[in-house]
C-alpha cells in the first residue's frame, strides 16, 4: 500500500486546506493507506497556535487534526522556524497540544519513508 506524506502550506483558517488535509487523511487511513507524517509549513503554522479563538459556530479543525493524528499515531509536525517568524510560538507561547516542532531537515529526511507527498 502507498505511504503518504502530507504537506500543508496555506493558512488553514483562511482557506479550505485544513479541512482538505483532514478529509484526505481520514479517507486514506480508512482505506488502509499509511500516513507517515503531516508537516505544516509557511502560513499553515498559524493552525498550531494555542491562542486561536474561533467563533462558537466554527469547527476547530486544527484540534480535530491533532486528535486524529494522536489516535492513529501520525506525527503532526510544524516548522519551528516558520512558527517563530510569524509569532505563533516563542519562549512564552507554546504550540497547541498534539503538534510537534521540527525543522526542514527533519521534514526532508522523512521523505525517504514515503511513496507520495501531497501538498495542500
């Protein structure tokens, strides 16, 4: 079976990308495929912020993604440099639970374990 890596680069709150990643991952796992990792880069790191305050009628897709990844043992990584550059995390601001800080080098090394990388 195919082993996927998922790369999210656009702001999940400003586009459909976060919902698309979550739906793709759920469907892939349900059909027996493996998701080796999900990596958030560029503006996608805004999803990592524990300070996000969504309206009551909006689903918290970033938390849903974290819970899904924890349930299925999928590493949910974010680029620490991109997050620091955007003020999402720092010495006083921690990431949302379930998200793991990583660098581009780790992301690059993980590409050897996958068959296909899909970018959202």
